[in-house]
C-alpha cells in the first residue's frame, strides 16, 4: 500500500484513523512495514511526518502492483517492462495451443 502525502500533519492523522477503521471493518491488516509515504509536490516536513508515524519515505518514479508511477507515461520506454511481461504470457499461452478466443478472454 502506498500512502501519498501532499499537505499537513492533520491529514496524515486522518489517514491513520482511516486505516484503523479499514482494518476493523474489513478484517484485513495493513502492513505498515511495506507502506511508504510518497510526497507529491513540495512537502516541507515529510521526514518528520514519516518518523512520527513510523513510515518509510518513498520517491517517484516508483512501481505499485507492477505498474510504473511518476514517470513520463507517454514515453515508450516507460511501458517496456509491462510489455515484456505480456509478451512472455502470450508466448506461454501460444505454446499451450489455446484458441484465439481463449487468449482474448485471458487478456
């Protein structure tokens, strides 16, 4: 889970409360060791906020769930990693002799 921060400590406190309610209602656990505080724009006290809430500070560009974030998305090189993964999956499906309809459904 990525946490994006643009403003004040008060908003980060509300976000922490939201995560607590998320855990209580859905029964899922937020892994704070994997969570990062990602500043967007100029955030003056991001290190202090991260230390107070025990988050790591991340930087853009980054990836989230295998998708690139914060880079020049119109650039062809930006999507090379995703394109390569699709090529590998399609090659595997072709080896399995699936029909075209099956491959389209899988995509």
